[in-house]
C-alpha cells in the first residue's frame, strides 16, 4: 500500500513554471477557478471538454506547433488534420496540464519535476 502524500494547496490554479530551466505554461485542472486565455480558447474550440469530473484533452490542439505536430503525424492532408489513435487524454481535477510540452501530469509528478515561478 502506498503512503498518502499531501501537498500545500495553491491559491491560484494557473501559473508559470520552469521545466529544466525553461518557462512553461501550466494549469491545474479545476471547474471553479480562473482560467488563463489559452485554456479559455481550448474550451471554446473543444480541445478541452468536461465529462462529469473528468476533462477530455486533445493535446495536439493546445498551443499547436507545426513542428511538434509533424513529429506525431497530426497534420494530415490539406483541409484537415489527424492526431492519430488515442489522441485524447483524460485528466482529473487536481492534475496539471503543461501546454508548452503537451503533457498531463499528476500533482505528484508536477511538484517533483517543475519549479513554480509565478502564481
């Protein structure tokens, strides 16, 4: 049985952080707190979609980069793109989305790998 790990709660649910010394945009998944502009845009374009208390995430739609999408084959033909199989990720309230690197992290993973620079 794994021990329970508790974290200090953060007042603001989105922030700037560092990963390997480079700034990244992150957001802690929440239904109630303020959202940064990139999250609002992702909800408006259905890249983020609530399924009860889970969040369906289309990662290739968050801060899309043609270079990154070419790596994963998410550009398709002219007139439409294709992110591949298993293109959706499901996040839970309290998980973190790193939009810069297209990653979904648990709270434990986030606090282990990232350094918060701005709340």
